[in-house]
């Protein structure tokens, strides 16, 4: 490399943001994802055995998907070819596959094809990759923030191993921030930053495991303080400049983080699942958090209210019959007033449902009854319960012997309604169902007594 080329690379490097400059240069510098990259874990074994096949990297932004793909290309001495799924097309992919075949024949080196946002490829684009992936001409690494089992066709998934990337822990993000502060060549070491522990912890926590966001916030704070001379500028005993990076500067450096939420993807269903399970588990605080997460992500309020109505019957039922009424009223109120005000209605409803006594007795009952019917256990309608309003019904004796329930002293008459003994509904002893339990035991005892008399 000539001196001119070295200067160009130096200038280009300085123009890169801190997160790009601090990309790890080898696997030992890579932070996070120890669940599949640690010693003895699957991906590490594949690397050590030089048996790396096609991979799908799935996880949130800033967790190292692109970085790890570059490192794997270098580790396996493969030709690294990045492709953006947003801008490429079938023609370009065919050309890349042909070039990969030529490169393999000429240099004996496979191409590691890295496809960012691979879930954006349509079926035709994904199908172009299949042949060369199966033949081993290319090592495909696709990165996606969407669940690949929903967004990538099964033929491509079956030829790949899927690795789920997790958000980095607070400790892992802090380690990256401290590395950037001490690195004089690629990082911010030349600024001599005195960073407070609570400020670094704040950045690591508020960025939710996104290393890129944390490093960007750190760079903004340090460069803004260095450029203005305040509020973080100071000097040590020798007069050399020292930048004080404290909580005030950390807070100023963090922009409002956009909620990573896709109303049509798996995060939408994950958040809904967390909301419902928190309410079912009687945790109003967790339920409020997941409600807020969904609202901040732009979730459709109608979807939320539908889920709450279902839950009111499925998980609360007759333990608190008013839960269903409240959930339906919430849906109507949200339709009437809309956001942002209807968040108050939703919060009221969610907290009430979470604190309400729980019962799935009605849910279990209808499931068992339908299972009996679908399984062929069909009971004919007893003659005395059959309708009499059609031609010939009276001649067949339909309806004869039927007793009108309101003629009983307590609104109940001694009469069979099914003909066989089935106890589908088994109310709990929680909430209002405890009253139903006592009443139902009395009613069923009377029915059993009548059957014995008939026998």
C-alpha cells in the first residue's frame, strides 16, 4: 500500500462513526452471544472444525450480526461479499452467484455472501440462492430482525442453521464503552475522558443491549464536550485537558430511542403474549409495562382491546363477571375517544383485569364439550326438549313432558336436560365462582337424586 493509499484509509477511518471504528478485529474481541459462540458451543465448534455452513443470524439491532459475519469470513479465509436485500434484485443475485463460481474455480476460495435484511427478499430472490448454497459454492449468512421461520422460505431455512442473537447485557455494553474510551487508535482514548461509573451504566441500560446506540451516544457526548469546552471540559494538575463525562452529559447525549416494534412481525405477537400472560399472572405492573411498550410501538388499539375481551372470558370468566363488561366498555370507549386519551381507559382496564380473581373453568368446559362432540360422543336431544313448532312434531311426541323451569318454587324443576351425566363446568372457589360452586353442587345433587329414583 502506497503512502497515498495509507492516508486515504486513515481519512476514511476517521470519518467512520465510533461504532464502526470499534468493530472487533477478531473473534476474541467479539462481545456477547456466548450462548452459541462461547467455548464448546455450537458455532464455536463449527468454526474450529472448519465446517461452517449457511447461517441465519436473527436478533435485534446492534447485537453484532454484521460484525460476526465479517469475522467469520476472515476466520474461514473466504471472500466476503455483502448484499443489501433492500436494493438488490434477481439479476444481480444471479451475477453474484456466477462470480462466486468463477472465484471458487480460479482461487479455490468460497464466497461468504452476507445478506442484510434477508427477510426483505421475495421468494424468487431466495430461490436464486438455493442451488449454490446446497452445492457449497457460497456460504450464506443472512441477517434479519424478523423471525426467520415466518419470513424466510422453508427450503432456505432447511439448508441453514439459525442462531438467535440476544441483546447485550449491561456489563457487556459497559465493557465496549470502556474499551472505546481507552483505545487511542480507533476509539476516544486521545481525548482523555474521565467517565463516571453511573454515566457509563446509564448508557448501557438506556440503550437496551444495543452496542451501536451506546457507542454513538458516548461519541456524541465526548465530541460535543471537546468541541465546546463545556460542560464536560476540565484539566488535570499538569494542565492537560480532561473531559468529565458524567450523568448530565450522558443524559444529553442519548436521543429518544425508537421502540423496536413491528406491528406485523413477531415482536407484535411477543408483546401481546407478554401482556396477556402478565394479566393472567395477576401482575398489574408488568401488564402496564407491556401495554405501554405496545402503545409506544404504534400498536393498533383495536387489537389490544380485542385481546383484553378474549382474556376477560378465557382467564377470568365467572370469577368476576364484571370483567367482560369492563373490557367491552373499554373497546367502545377507545373507539369513541381514541389516542392519546384512551390510554387511560386501557390502563384502567388492564390493571382491573390483572387484579381480578382468575378462573378458566368456562374455557375448559367448552373445550371438553366440543372435544366430546368432535370425538363422536353425540347425545340425542331428549324427546321432552325437542321443538314442537314444525309439521309432525306433535305426532312424534316432541316436547311432551317438558316442565317450564319458572314453575318451580326456586326457578328450578326436576328435569333431565342432557340424559347422561357430564360435569363440564367445574367452577373454582375464587371470586364469584365460589357462590356458583355452592349453588351448582345443590342443583347437581338434586339431579343425581332424581336419577336414582328413576332407576
